[in-house]
């Protein structure tokens, strides 16, 4: 018998889009997405679809089609758990900021709270699916809580990690490279649970692309995928520094090696460093797990990916200061972009935050323009670092709605996010409004060097020598 009701706890970047696509592809299943954050749920229910809490290309069309039909957003967590046969846990698992494992381990507080709530409320058997990225073996903790605090009903735990990337979430969900489902494949109940979830995805994903494994392989595969992707970015960024010293161009190097089919072209764009909610968190988590098993070489190996990433951000801001005659105090510097990559309003771990923080410590005045990120978010990101008082951040950094105004009277423009619109700007007009010499630091390598130099700019591209 197929599932009729699904509940998803956590209406975030993962839970929201994932449930919208399942609802679209499985019209016979009712899905309720719940969250303790009332304003987030209100935003998901907003009549005006431009107010959805998450910006993702194509998402509002899907929500328009399914919301109120078989997709619902609510704050009544108990009711949604009670009536569902299958429950996704998609709450956040930030890096711990306190106690043992501070700064490295995943904070599983919210996961545990969810498990306890599910155990308390459930009056019938349930399948509980880990959607959040979790350290390997978390499922055994969830199982123990469910079995020991529940009402005697049966729980099956599955791991079904999400591989969607922000900015392409809808596309990634509609045609995933693969869907991974881990479960207890040694028991009949476990196998049934796995098949129940397979059947849901089989509504639109070819069966050969749905992989089933044991729970631990599934949990560890997600951390592994993110670690490998982040490692590629740190590898090419390490080469970018060597390119700058040798006159090589990192884009040319990336193209040349990417055409080797063994290496492949993806994740070879040199940048100011990777950001996003997953890469850093998941690698730190992997390092912590390795250390906790006493595997120090493996831990150090992966930690180096993070060290390289931090270095890349520092190097970018150092280079700006050095080029601007070793002082940026009182100078206006323009940031184009704040999001951790284009086509998202998410700023978690964005390299822009650290680059800004370094420059503010040098007493620069920063003017930021980002097409999708709201000013409150930008100030919150900086305040969270605790480097200086919020009032000082407000005084030194301003957020501007118009890119030309952001660049007016500026000494230098820094490209922090690869938004497509930056390529279309009237750069001659920007140049005319700037202090001379007018510098551009292209941290994403997206602008046309020859064109900018012919206007008069001094152009610096990450990973390029002369
Ligand atoms: C989350 C995890 O952080 C990540 O590890 C995983 O891979 C995918 O899910 P994301 O969806 O981006 O990522 O997180 P976020 O946008 O912060 O959404 C989580 C939501 O859960 C928030 O809206 C929060 O209010 C909600 N939540 C959190 C609950 O409803 N209950 C809780 O107890 C805790
Ligand atoms: C990532 C994974 O791709 C996804 O599978 C997983 O589920 C969650 O984490 P996401 O964080 O949304 O997704 O973004 P991604 O596109 O992977 O980019 C991460 C960071 O790496 C961004 O800051 C991006 O700008 C940077 N990056 C990516 C580069 O600097 N160079 C590249 O070539 C690719």
C-alpha cells in the first residue's frame, strides 16, 4: 500500500523545494511541510509568490501549481506527524558553537528534538527519513530515541540525503543524477520501508538511478560527495595562486585539464573560496568523525581543504589592500554580490562575509549591491562574526539598491558573486564615476579583461598572472 500522507519537518532551502517537487510529481499524496518558525510558514503561504522565503529559479511556478492542492505549509507539527505515514526530517544541523566538538561537530540538538516529538505524538507505525546531512551513525541515535520514548509503535529509519545545489534546486530535483536511499536492508520491515520511499521517487526518477544501500553508506556518501566537490574547488584555488605568480591563467589551465575525461570540466572555477551551508560544515564534520576514531592523517588531509579555502579569502582581501597602496582606511570599496553564489539569496558561509570583515578591519568603507540579498541579512552576517559592534558595521558598510550608485566615487570594485547581470553593466559609466586609478578585483573571473582595460580600469582577475 502506498503512502497517502507525508510530513516534512523543516521548511528551509532543502525541505521547501524538495516537498514542492514530490507534491508536483505525486498528486495523490498529501504533503504538509511544518516549521517552528511562524514567519517562515507565513511567507510560504503568502498569496504574493514573490514573497516566498526562498528564492530559487522555477520554484514559485511549482508552488503555485501544488500549494493548497496537495502541498500545505503549517506550524502545527503534532498534527502533521500524527496523520503521516512517512516523515522527513529536514531541520538544520549547524556546526556546534559550544562544548565538545565546538567549531567542528554537527549540532544535533534539533534532530533529537524532532525525534522526541515524533516519538511522543505517534500512535501508528511510521517511516522516519533523515533528509538533513548528518554524521554517519546518527540514525542509530534517532532509532534509540524513537524506540525508547515512543508509545510502542514501530519506526523504520531511512537516510535519503539531498544532493540539490542552491540556484538549481528545481532542476536538480526534477532530474537528479541519482537518488540515494539507505535503510535496514537486513530485515523485512526495513526492506519494505526502503521500497516505500523508492516507489515515491519512481514516479519521476528512472529506477536505475535510485540507489539503495545500508544506512551508514548513505549517511557517509553525502559527506563524501560534498568533501570531494569542495576539494576540487580548493585544488583549483591552490592552482590559482600559482597561476598568478607564473603568468598562467587559471581558466585556461582549468579548461585544459577539464577536457581530460578522467578529470572532467565541473567544479574547476577558481573563486574567492567556496561558501554555502554545506561544504564547510560537512568537511568539519568529517574531520571531527575521523579524529574521534583516532584517524589523524585522514582528519588532517580533509582539514587542509578548509585551510586552503580560508587562505583564498584572506589572500583576496590582502591583495586589495596591497594594490590600493597598502591603505584602504577611509576609502570606498564596492562589493558587487554578497550571496555565496549566483541565483540564490542564501549567504551562509559566503566568502564575501570574511572578505568584508578583513577590509572593515582596515577601516575601509564598503558599499554593497546584491540583486537578491536584503540589507538585514548582510548586517546579520557581519554582526555574527563579533569582530566589532553592530553600530560600527552599520557605519562602515552601506547596502545600496542601485549598482551604479554603489560604484560612485569608489576606489575599487570587487566581484564577490558571479551574478550574470554584472556582465551587462555599462562599465564605461561606472568607470567615469569612480576615483582614479579605478581598480576591479574580479573574484569570480567573469568579466572581460580586454574591454575593461580599454576603458581604463586596472583589472585583476583571480588566478591570472599579467
Ligand atoms: C538543512 C540542513 O542544514 C542541511 O544539513 C541539510 O543537508 C538540509 O537541511 P536547509 O534546508 O538549508 O538545510 O536549512 P534551513 O533553511 O535552515 O531550514 C531548516 C528549517 O528547520 C528552518 O526553517 C527551521 O526553522 C526549521 N526547524 C529547525 C524546525 O522546524 N524545528 C526545529 O527543531 C529546528
Ligand atoms: C552543495 C552541493 O553541490 C550539493 O550537492 C549539496 O547537496 C549541498 O552543497 P550548494 O552549497 O548549493 O550545493 O552549492 P554549490 O553549487 O555546490 O557551490 C558551493 C560553493 O562552491 C559556492 O560558493 C560556489 O561558488 C563554489 N564553487 C563551485 C566554486 O568556487 N567553483 C566551482 O567550480 C564550483
